[in-house]
C-alpha cells in the first residue's frame, strides 16, 4: 500500500482547496428579487441576468420572494449559506427600512458585490394640472399653498424621492399635501383623473402616459435626460439638483469569501460595461452605474447618509408603513 508523507498530504489538501476555489461558480447562481414578478426590480434583474450570459460560466437564475416590502427576500439572503450562490438584487428601499424604523438592518448586513443598474425616476403631473416643470410647480404652489397634492407610498422609495425633489426645488412639503398611495399605476391613474397633482414614479411606468398626452414630466431625477421622454429636462437643469434614481446593487451574505465576491463583481461590471447590455437597459429607461470594492462602499455610505438625513429632517417613522 502506498504511503503519503505528511508533507505530500498537506500539499494535496492545499491543491484540492485551490482547485475548489478556482472552480467557483460550478453551479447556477440564484439572484433573489424581493418583490413580485413584473415590477421594476424584477424587470431590471431579468434584463441584467441576460447581460451576464457569457460573462460568467454559470446561469444566473431569478427567484422572486415577495412580502413585507422586501424584507422576506432580504432576510432569506442575509441568513443564507455564505458561498456566493444566493445573492440579493436590491435598491435603496432596504436602507429606507432602517432609517424609518421599519427594519433593524440596512445594506451593512450584507457584503456588497457590485452596483450596476439605475432605473430612471421622475416627478410627473396630470396634464390638466398646469404644471410642466419646476418653475410652474413653484409658481402654482406659491399662489395656492395646500391646494396641490403628491401621492407616495409613505416611508417608501416614492416618498423619499418626492421629499428629496421638493427640498432641492425649494418647495415646502407643508405646502404640498402628501396623499398615502402605493403602486405606480394607482398614482398615475389618480393623476390622470385629476384626483392627484404630482406622481413620483419610474420613467418607464410614466412614459406611455406622457406619449398619450395624459401626463407631463416635471423633472427627471437623474444626471442625464431620459431619451424615452424626448426633451424632458432633469431637475438639475431646472435648478433642482435631485438625483434619485432607483439604484440596484447585488449583495451576498456577510461572510461570503472575498474570492467569490471578486469573481462575481468582475462579471457584473463587465456585463454593465458591455454596450449591448446598455442598449437593452436603455430601452427600459435604465442606465448603468458600475461600481465595486471600496468605490462601491463609498457610494453606498453616501446614499444611506442622504436617506437618513431625509428621514431625520421630515421625522419619518415606521407608523406610516
């Protein structure tokens, strides 16, 4: 019988471990979307998963785990085995949960992989409101404070986006009545019917109604205009520097090995920087904001600081959820 020295055995174990590490990933990766199919989170994840084909050796499979405003899916990934095979696709809503007391964790409970996709967001008004930009909004509100309304999901993304925009535009939130209303479609229909003045929503959701003449874009909350809206100006162009896109970041469980994170991050960034991927995303009013490593850490910290600032300034609590 052949005998191995302790040195040879140690070398064999080391080689086996190295081979195992190099093999990652050796099975499909599950990307959890903590919301229902068909929404912005789901669409962005599925488009980007297509972009990952050819950038990583395994398929990236989308799994929707909805409930509790994203918490059920988030917690499943947070508590999953940290091997790089179960990941989370999340926007700033997770951070808003902590800032408003709705949950006891934010992005720091995970290990960030990469930031890749930004869904353009904007403020829109019903066509009969007489509001078609920041100046007309300020003028109307100044003339009749309290007569205009904005619909938001309290303490949710639309609420924070609205507050950020109004503050940057110099419009007092006390002069615009906030109407609790969840769902892009519900807010859009209410505005078209004249029951709501302003709608914070994803550009992709509002664009068909802008095309039909039922809604007017007030401001795009991004650094650049959205081609889907033609000449519609950004808030920044109108003196309201509110940039509040829905930024999607991929997260892994906290103790996931750095080697796996690096492999995933490289694939995610390569996909985001592929012109073909950018074209696919552009058709859905999405852009890319690739970041990983320390750059991503800085970006996430800055985004959370703004969310916490808004929550503190406007005294947002979990009572409105």
